[in-house]
């Protein structure tokens, strides 16, 4: 039987809404998205917020690093359409107990944010989600820190390069799988692929029965996949 590839909104629904915005997450949830991927960093006062870039410059009307602003200071800046940078707590409240798979990326590969893993895990302990979160990071020590605090959590390493001896790597690092930029054939591990916006590539990946894809346009990809499943 064909595996149904899970479709994750990469930073929410950036094809139609500001990336990593509550408006995009809300729309995606209302349209029954399979999964949401989002990037987490810390403010100066150590509040987890959702933003891809370490700096405000590209996606807001502000400048400088997230780490240099308190949450209250960050709130003066805006994404497109007047959206503000969401906190992780706000996203978790929006999700509630809806049946959606969350993929929380620790955005620690450039700014490290020491202790971010514990702050995030402590916050997750305060809510009841429908499914356990999948954690990912390009920075393997973040996943190690997460595993030390919560050994049973699903952790996936993000990489843009081919992984040699993938099965042994995943086993040795106690990972759930790999989140890859390029599909790797014949590696018996859970693979999710980012960022897939071309229907032809998605079609191939659905045929390969990968566990998941991350896409900027979940509506298009979901329609494509569901047509294939008919
Ligand atoms: O998690 C998949 C993807 O989000 C990784 O790359 O740079 O978009 O966070 P990036
Ligand atoms: Mg990401």
C-alpha cells in the first residue's frame, strides 16, 4: 500500500501569507494541513519566537538581530500585512488540540541561543498537543541537547548535503530521521525533503513514498498528492 507522504507548510503558507506568521498558520490549520514547519529563536529576554532569519531586515520593517531585542521591543516591528513576529506560545495556543504534525526547527546554526532547547521543552510540557512534535536543526548539538532533556522525542537532522552511511548515522545519533534538501534513494531511514515547490519534483517524491515534504504552497501540493492517491 502506498505511503501517504505528509505535506508540511514550510514556514506556514508563504505562497499566500507572510512566512512564519500566525495568519499563515491559521489559514493552513483551517484548511486541514498535515503539518507545520516553523523556525524558533530566542529574544533578548529569552522568549521563544518564530522567525526564520536571525535578523529582522528581510521580513520585517526593523533591522538588527532578534537576540538583541526584548519581546516588547520586537513587537514594534511588523511583517507584511501588519502581522507581528509570533511567539511559540501564541502558535501553540492557536494549534490547541488540532490534529496537525508540528515540526519545530531550532534555528541555532548561526546564533546558538544556549539553553533554547530546555526553554522550548518546558513550554511544550505546559500544553497538550494531538501529536508529539518533531524537532529538527541544522545544528546537531541542539538535537543532542534536546535528547538529553527528553530522550523519547523525535529528532531529525537537517542537512543540504548527502549523508554517507545514513542508516548507521541515524541509529548512532538516535535520530528519527533526516530532513534533506535532496532525496537520497536506497537509504532505509525516514526522509522528509525541503523545499519542494515544483510539481514534477513532488510527483517523484510521492512515488518514492518519502515520509514528508516541506513546501511553500501546501494547497497545490496536497491537491497533487491526493489526485495520485485516487
Ligand atoms: O525544515 C526545513 C527547512 O525549513 C530548512 O531550511 O532554511 O527554510 O529553515 P530553512
Ligand atoms: Mg526551517
